[in-house]
């Protein structure tokens, strides 16, 4: 199943919008800090320039004072020119604080006009002062008042370029943030939308629902693969359940048909209730009981209702008891049972072990041909107590080997007996005993089941 071919789903739009808002907010904060910093830096630069102008004007006034030997005949044109260059008004005071010259003088007005400055009534900043010193003696004071909104040409250019670059940078970064946000949101939202569609498909019992998002980010791709595995497992379990219904119906039909026919014959007086008839009825009842017991054990394992009573156990004695019980059935089928029982101490539940071995031996009796042999072995190995049940039958089809312990699974060579729960029950029991069970085909043919259980310290 693939996601809908749209640029952005509603989730993608929300993700992209969130990314863009965060990115643009960050850009505006950065731009604001840059502008504030730029203004502060330019203001400091302008203050330095104004101070330099005041110092230069004071130096020019000192030269004029020294040449004229006083303020009355001093040529202050150079001082006025320096003030006019900065579009500042000029005030010169002598050492007693009396006004010596100001920008309203005709000379000052002329110099200001020469520099393109009109002495208009504009707001001006606080005066920038510098002492006029001649031979180490302060003879006056220079005061310059610059327009509050005035910036010198170079400083104005620096500010304008900086502000323009900031706004262009914010605009470009916002466009990049939008493009990246759409790309990222699409990569994140498409797999989620595909997973949503797939989950709805599974909920609607649509077969073969899968998610294909190879370009998804790592975690979402892993999630999609996990979902695909889950969907495949659900389909497989559904197939097994369907097969179970058919198998159980088949298994129930035969004994129920026999029971119905026999009981009707007994009721109608057609058949006599002799030992043979009653024995046949008893066998069918046992067959039904065995099927119900398997299903109940499997359900108990599912519900974690298996009660395990562990105690020191010699697996050799447990397996020997199972072998003794199977001798009658083996002899009837002309099958030999061989045992190689070395002591194998385990701390386990002997009743559950008996159930596991009985299932394996019963399975071997079904598939081992007349004249064959079933071999039971017990031994200790690598800190584990081990049981091996092998036979000389046809073995298990390689395609069936990975599935023999699955619930309700019946292989290709199934001989029409059982419901496919026996080996699944054995597997569940082994797991409940903290052990494991494996299956393989022997080198010379036949199936071989290996049961490993935690070893015990001593034999009982």
C-alpha cells in the first residue's frame, strides 16, 4: 500500500508550519539582536567621530589663539569649517566662560553654506566639548552640537548596508526554511500517512496490506518494516486459524460419525453392546478427549496458566517410563524402541517433561514405518540436561522444518492425524520449563527432536 500522492498531508502541513514558525521566529530574534547591536555599534562609532571633530576643532582654535595672541583677532575659519563638516553648531568660550564665537556669525553661516548645511532649527544632541589648550594652559572651550538624527556619510552607508543585508538574509533564510520544512515534513508525514492507511486496511481485513516507504527516515522505515512483519504474522496466524477450523472439524467429524452410527445401531437394536462395540466407542471418546486436552493445554499456555512444579528430576527415569508405556503401541506397529539413557539431572517438572516426550514419541510412532526404530537418549551436556528423540521415518520436508512448532500447522506429509497442536504444545511446555526444543533431519534420514532443559545439581 502506498500513501496518497499529495504534496503534503494535513499532518505534513502542520509539521511544516511548525518548522517554519520556529525557524522564522529564530531568524527574527537574530535579526533584532543584529539590528540592536548594529545601532549600538554605529552610535559608538558616531560618538567617536564627534569627539574627534571636537578635538580637531579645539586644536585648530588653539593654533588660531596662539597666532593672534588672543581671541579677539583670532581667525576661526578653520574651526568653523570643522564644525560645518559635521553639520554641527559651534560655540567657543574663553577661559572665563564668555562666548567668543558661535555658528550664527556671518563667517560661520558662510562656511556652513559652503558645506551645504543650513542653520535650521533642528533637534540637536547634547554638546560635545573639548578644551582649547595653549602651552599647557586651558584658554577656552569648544562646544559642538550635532543633529540628533545626523549620521556622517560613511557611517550612514555602513548602517544602511548592514540593515539591508539583515533583511535580505532573513528573507532568504525564511525561504530556505520553508523549502527545508516542506521537504522534512513530507519525508516524515508520508510514512505516517502510509502507516495509517495500512493500519486501516488491516482493521478492514484487507489481505496483503504492506507499507512501502524506502525513502523514510531510519526510525520510520524500521517502524514500517516492523508493521509489515506484524501484518505478515497476522495473516499467517489467520491462515493457521482457518486451517485449524477445517482440521478440527475433520478430526471431530470422524469420531462423532462413528459414535453417532454406533449409538444409533445400539438404540435401534441392530448392534449388540458387546466388548468390541464398546471398545470402539471408548477409543473414539479417548480420541476426542486427547484433542480437547491439547487445545486446553495450548490455551493455558496462552493465558500463562501453566503451573510448573519444579523439583530434582532424573530425565533418564522419566524417558524410561514413557518408553515403557509406548512399547505396546510400538509392538502393534512393528516398530522397535531403543533407549540410551545416561543420568541427566534437571530441576524441572517431571509431569510436563513426560507430556513433552510422550508427544514426541507419539509423533514418531505415526511417521515411522513398520520395521523402523525410535531411539530415546538422555545425557548431560554443557550445563544442560538433554533428551533426544529420533526415528527412522521419512523425515520432515525442509520447507516444513521452520514451521513444525507453529500452532495448528500441518506439514505437507501429514497423514491425516492430529490437529497440528501436539508439537506446538510441546514447544510451549519446553519454554515454560525455561528450556528449548529443536528439530532437524538426521544424516541417514528420519526426524530428530532435541529437548534441552536447565541442569540440576544432584539426582533425586
